[in-house]
DNA sequence: ACTAGTGTTATATGTATATAATACACTAAT
DNA sequence: ATTAGTGTATTATATACATATAACACTAGT
C-alpha cells in the first residue's frame, strides 16, 4: 500500500479497512487478521497498527476480544451509516471544492462525465 | 479560517491562496499582503506563513521581490494549468474513492445530482 | 499447568510540524 | 543617511507521528 505523506498513516489504514468492510471484502461479523499480521501486511509498526485498530473500535466499526481477536461489527445499521457517511463526505468535498474553484454545477457534471469516459 | 488537524497548516493555506488566485480574488500580477500581515490574517506563526509562501513560489504560483513583496504570477499558462490540475485532482479523487466504496458510475451521477439539489 | 496466539501497554529515538523570539538583508521613500 | 516595511534565516521549544524493542494480560487448545 502506498502512503500519502501528508496524512497520518494510521488514518490511511483505517480508511483502507473501512472500504474493505463497506464493500464486504471483510464481511460483517468476520474475524480480521491479528494486529501483528496486519502490521506486517500494511508494512507498518505494531503500535501504528494497534492505533488504527483501537480507533476503528472506538468508532464502532470493529469490536475486539482480548486474547481472541478483532471482528467486523455485526450491526448492519452501523455499516450502512458508514457507507453513507463516506460517500456523503466525498461528494460534499467534491462539490464544495469545485465551487471554491469557480466551477458551475453544469461544469461539474461535464467534468465528471469526461472523467468517467476515460 | 478553520484548519483540518490531519493535514499541515501550511498546505491548507497554500490551497486557500491558490483558490483565491484561480478565482481571481487575487488577480494575476497583483501584489499579495506581506508575510507578516498574512500570518496575522491566517492566525498563524510567521514561519508557517513563510513556508506556505516559499512553497507557492517554488511552484511558480507567486514570485517574490526581496524587500518589496510577493505577487501573483503573470504567466497565464501557469494559472490555467493550476486550475486544470486542481479540478482534475478533485474529480479523480472523487471517482476513484467512490469506486473503492463500490459505487457504479450511474450511482455517482445520482449522488452528485442529489447533492446539488440541496 | 503449559503454550501459542491474541490484544495491550510502555520506553526510547528520530522526524516533521508549528510556535516563539530574534536577528539579518534588501528596497523605497524621506 | 535614516527609517519603515519588505522577505529571509536561525535557534529553541513543544507536540504529533512512526518506529524499534520489550514487556504485560488474556484466551483457547493441548
């Protein structure tokens, strides 16, 4: 995985895992790899991985059983809300930033259309 | 100005200034406020403001005359390229992230449409 | 009981960011 | 020449992030 240097790695890892959960690459209720394994996979220090996981737990996306492992939440409402929130954030950012650059709504459509044709 | 805690302040300031240049709030060739004044306006330390400005100069967006002040570049090609690059980056990010969340192209249109109706 | 595999915590080190305070270097107007 | 207003540079301090290394705490299977 490539890391953006301007944003903390643990946040980028959280985002990656959230995407995998939302797209059911990691289905609800499923066990996720141990922090040590994940740290190796993400090529990152154990503490950094631990931070990502504990934040994900704090957000309710995963839950943890000490000595056993971590699991994707079973709460479907949480997962639906997560997907909504992530896409909502993306489109809001896109629109507001484009407006700040002086683009009209029609231009936004056109630019999106053009990008998708690639 | 509100700052996002996850990305360096000097980068956020650079982005703000670039937007003002692209939208001609700061027209080409125009003098921009001194680093000291800007530091106060952006409620930031002089050194942080200086970093933002020197990076903007390195990118060719502004140019500086020691003892005199800093000015928006006169090079219209640079300004056009800047706007293109910024909007291109926005739409690319939007599309690729939405894909990673599992949305289809049609869904992207719909979500954008819905957001703009607000 | 033991052990291997979990999550969790702690200490030390290096780097980047941001602030604070101070000084230096140049330009234009007086 | 002096001065006020520019950009520029230096040093010190604090904080967040990431790493390295080591240890602690819990669980399940043997």
